[in-house]
């Protein structure tokens, strides 16, 4: 953000940045999300659930399965797997 904070690491129960607080309070807590996905560009990788974990995650095996499905069906990513 404009203050130099990496917002990717600010999604915890005690979010400190106003951008993150607004997303959590006005979107995430008011909706009934089953899953959210963050798409980043510029690299050939899939991470689950976070590349910098700061909290425990439910359904980690489901997230692993979804990441594997995506990677295996990507036009070129599947060639460099495993």
C-alpha cells in the first residue's frame, strides 16, 4: 500500500491496515464465502493455502487438490510438475 505495508501478510484476525480492514469488514464478513482465490501473475507456481502462512487453515487437502487440478490443466505448467 502507500505506507509500504505488504497487504498479503495483513489478512489476520487483527488486520492493521485500513485497506485490509475494509475488505474484511465490508466484504468477507458480510458475505457467505466458501472459497476465495488470489490470482497473481508472472510466475509458474501455485501455492496453497498461503505462501506465507500466519494462521491455521481448514480443508488444506481440498486446497491442495484444487491447486493440483489447476497446475495439471495449465497449458504449460503441467510440463514442469513433479
